[in-house]
C-alpha cells in the first residue's frame, strides 16, 4: 500500500493524490491548477489507462477539472462521487471544455494574424462528455465496495452542494488501514447547505489547510455589511458587480439578497434587478433545487416547506444568450450583476469588469477566495490599471471583499475536524493550502495538539504499511521554477500513454492485425521524423 502526493501540496489548487492498494491504482481528485503555480507537480506514476477508478470529493474545477484529460489519455474506469457532485460535474466539466475551446479559437485567430503557433485546448467538449459517462453516483453515508479490499463512504463536508469527505478502508494480506480525506471542509452556518460532518476514526488523515492561519469573522454578520454596501452603491447611482463561482457562491448570494429583500431592508431599492449572467450558474441553480432534501440545511428547508424557493429572489433576471449578457451593460439603472468566473480569469465577468471598473460609482464585490496570480487577486491587492480584451482600464470602482463569506473552514474549523477523530491518526498530512498556511497549520497540530503532522510536497511517497516516507521526504523536496504546462504537449503525452496501452493489450490480435497496426504507426513516425 502506498500513497503519492501529486497536486495541491503547499498550494491551494490542483488537488490530486494517487493510491496503490489491494491490487488497484486509483486517484482521489484530479483537479486543474488555477492562478499562480508555485511548484511543479509530479506526474501520476502510471499511464492514465492503468488508473482503475477515481474518488471525487466535490465538483469544483480545482478538484475535478483534469478528469477529461485523464480520459483522453486512456482512462476508462469509474468516477465515484455523491449524487449532487455527479450532477454538478455534468455541467461544470462541459463548461470547462467549452471555455477552453472558445479560448483556443480566440487565441488562434490572433495567432494566425501574427504568424504564431496554434493554441490547443487541454481537452475537448467530446472528451468532457465521455468523462461524464464514467460517473457513478452515491448517497451520503452509503458504505460501498469499489473492488475487493477497498471500501468507501462519503460524508457531508459542508463546503458545496454534494461536497464530501471520503472514508477509505484498504485491506491487503489481512491488514486493514483507514484513510480519511477531508476534501474542502466547509465553514459553519453557511447559507443553504448543512454544516460539515466529521469522521470518527482514521489511521491516516489527509486534510486541507486553505485558511490554516486565519479566523473568519462570524458569518451571521454578513447581511448587515451586504445591505450597507448595496444601499451605498445604489444611492450614488452605481452597480454592484459580483464575480462569483457559478456553483455555490452564486446561489448563496441569491439567498442572502432574498433575505434582505424579504425583510424590506433595501428600502427604496426593493425592486432593483438582480442579474445572473452565467448559463452555468443558471443550470447549477436547478441542480441545487433538485438536491434540496439531501443537502439543504434546516433554515433553507423552512422556505421549501412554505412552498418558496430559497434562492428565488424577487427581481431575478437570468441572462443565457450573449445578446442578453451584452444588454446588461446598456441598462443605466443601478443593479446587481452576478457573473462567473469567481476569480475573474475567464467567462462573462471579464466583460462586466471592462464596463464597470473605470467608474467610481460602482462596486466590485468579491465573495470568494482569490488564488495568488489570479485576475481577482490583482484587483484585491490594489492594481491601479488592468488590461481587458487588449484595452487598458483604470481601476476606479470600489473594490470590496465581503468578510465571513468563505466556503472553507477557518483554523478553528480545521482543528474541530481533526479533533473529531476520536483516536489520534498515526499521521496527518496537511495539503491544499498556500505554503505558509500549510506549514503554520502543520506546526500548530504538532505543538498545540500533539499530532504527528507533515505538509508534503508534490512527489512525496508514503508507505501505508511501514508508515514511513519512501521517496521525496517532504522537507527535502526543492522548490522549482514556476513552469506553466503546455496544453498541446500534455495532450500529446496523453496520446502516447494511450498508444502504449493499446500496444500492451494487442498480443491477442492476429498477425495480420498486428502488421497493419505496425505499418500505421511506422507511417506516423516517418511523417514526424522528417
């Protein structure tokens, strides 16, 4: 039994852990890196075709976003997730592929004019759709057997609709080890969704540390500052533009604004329009409604029991088409515009920023984490000018980050999660946090709570039987230069592993079929050797 740390190690995005046990090879998450890459991630130590299955904590792209690349490389196994996560990934992976294909088309128009190389998307819509067919949905608390010697159970992590901590029982040679992956641990008292559940036992715990050095302001204070910000902006004739993740944060904001409107708190602006300009967010909102019984908290269910939709705010206008999206910026009246992406790196939000950043009457309201290197982080850090669609824009709007809106547990919430495991795990692996946060939280667990805790770097390999690192002891792994991966080369490598897998499985073919395959591959090699 071994575990190899691949992604989100001393970083926040790109979550991935590789495990070998009971004769199987599998992944827990396979996420896309977003924002600045501080460290170079090691590669998965086998071809994608050798991965037997994937366990997915939740639908956010930094946990699920590379699954279509895995499929493109030859993976044909099952992806196990909760029912809500499976439904959300159906729209999110498709949307991710659309964005990449659109960006490739846009870049290639410029590349053609400039005589530059063509840009290749990381994966295609067809590959995303094929990946969606690999999903196997499960209910919370259902313990199921993936294969002999491997049992799994999902419990509610309270971070996002369908998000889960994953309990894994591994049995080899009559020895059983239990690993618990926290996934992203939710904050307390979040709108709509339930508070986190906690595992009771574990031999090893792998836990996030996004806010391992911070304490959140109390979430019950959100409505008052949100009300003040909305009224102040509307009274000076401005718009409130909210870059929000299409899944989770958009629905929470609709819920909060509904509560303000239902209480008459927006005074003369009770009828102000609330635009949701994100086809993905609109689809996700429908999935929230369909999963209300398993995921909504008691307060949200009170609305449901009265026959009300808790995210059906009065004055809501959805923009699906591009024409409807453009029309929003020609409406001179004060309004709220909620659009994706949440970190402002892609999607329709960039158009709304272009039309609103320059005007001091407006407010740009951030309600989610902004990764280092992201466009949103630049705005929060005080950028005076930004470039959007080739145009330099002065940042004159009021840039605000709303406290208490984090979907991640703070330091106290993280401690509560690990302390809920009744008998201390033999080792705690701290991942999914910027380097300072991961290291500081690890030291806190060691010094104040007496855990054997470590923050591994990508490439660290741990033997679950001997309970020792067998490769790349975490504190000895050097930092590497930030090298963004080349999507075209990544796809070529994926094709190579797929070809290798086909060749390895071709022994049963006839001599005629083998000769034909050889001729075709030789012809391909000859073409590219010239």
